[in-house]
């Protein structure tokens, strides 16, 4: 899987574990200010924290179920 478009250049050659533990600002389009706001609001510091955030999981589940709803 090519993650280059999802990551800032300096993280493109990192392992998936390193990327998961990287600051959320390593994601393309997430600024340092965005990262500060995520930390202040939800104590999210890393990409792993963001992925494991219960609100993200709830939103993903709702969308998955909505997409299968008749």
C-alpha cells in the first residue's frame, strides 16, 4: 500500500509502526495547530491515538452500517 499521499514527506520511508507512533501532524493536511487542537480536545498525540479514539470508531461504525442500510 502506498501511503505517500497520506503522509508528510519525512514519514514516507518509515515503518508502519513508526508511522502509527508518529505525531498526528505527520498526516498530510494535518497542521501543527490541528495537532494542538486534537491534543487539547481529546488528548490525541499520535496517529495511533487518533485511530483508537472512540469517537472515530463510532463514526466509522455508523457510516459502515449506514452504507449497508436499505
